[in-house]
């Protein structure tokens, strides 16, 4: 008599539950990271294009770019803008809570920090 090889039905069900949980987590986390990279690139572009401009102008530029890029996690009021000489420094710190199942959530803590000088801004 030969021994059977492979996974049992119950083993398959347990494996499927773990794979499904990983897939659900993955698909809920991906939009958070795409939003983060969109915010990061927008802040970098705004810092470079508006270096040396007044903070109100920088906030307005970010607001327009955020509206075009469907950025919803950060607003222009969340920007911390400092200008020392001809160097413009823009920082954003924010948290994003991603609900998974029932009362289980993931908390992401993001920090974006960009600097640009007037001469590098073009």
C-alpha cells in the first residue's frame, strides 16, 4: 500500500484562509501607499517649482495639485512651510488608519520632508 502525498482538505482550507487574509490586507494597504507616493511627489514638485515664493502661494499650488491628483489624506493646511534665505522647506506628517475587519485596523504614520532652493527651482 502506497502512502498518500499532498495536502488534506482541512489543510487546504487553513492555507486558503491565510492566503485570503494576506490578500485582503494587501489590497487594503496598496491605496494607502499609492496616496503616500502621490503626496510625496506632489510636495517635491511644489517645493521645487515654488521655491522662494510666499507660503500662501505654495499652499495654493499644493491645493491645486492635490485636487488634480485626487489627494485626500493631506490638505494645504497640513503643510509646514519654512523659508530660510532662499531655501524653502516643506514638511508633512500624517497618519492613516486602514480598517481591516470589524474592530481590527492598521495605523500608518507617514512623514514627508522636502527642501528646494530658489536657484534649483529654475
